C-alpha cells in the first residue's frame, strides 16, 4: 500500500552499480488526481538535507524501465497511473549516509489544457525518510 505522502519511505535507499554506491533513489507515488503521460512530466527536482539535485541530472525508473531526463518528453506511450510509484534515481558518488534525511521533491507537470503562462505546474512534497545500511 502506498503512503499518503508523495515521497514514500520504502524505496528511499542507496543504489549500486558494479559493487560501488553510485547514488540514491527516491520513490514517489503519483501526486496528481489522475494518471498522466510520462511525456507531460518536465522532470522531478530532489533536495536532500538542503543539497539540490535538479531534474536534468536525474534518471527515472517507470514500470521497470529506466529513462534519462531527456527521454521523458518522447515517451508518448508510457503512463504513470494513479496508485503506482516511480523511482527517481539521483547520481551521487557514495550515496547518502545511513540515518534520517529531510527529503523534498518538486514534480513539474505540463498540463496541455492549461494556458502556456501557467505551465509547468510544480507539485511539492517534503518529509523525513531514513536510509538503512
């Protein structure tokens, strides 16, 4: 079951590649009142303990496939349905230290039915989450 907060406490952990910790991931549930096409997400900014990780440098794991920031707009057939989650993978050599961290996210939505001067729409969330060894 997904938590009320967009930022999920499960799925917040360090990620490894070839035995080396290369970053961390933040799991998010769909914050919109309905699902959306991935191509309408301009990106997701992550801030942990005051350190900002802009959307352009992050990767996104959606429905088992990983996307670079630049691939989101062209992913016309991929959806992020309500009741599901995605992982935002943030590159950071060594990852995060074990313990409690203050995590903030901004999901940038581009609603095609909103006038251009009101796009993208930021959806913000913040909470404390724990990295476990």
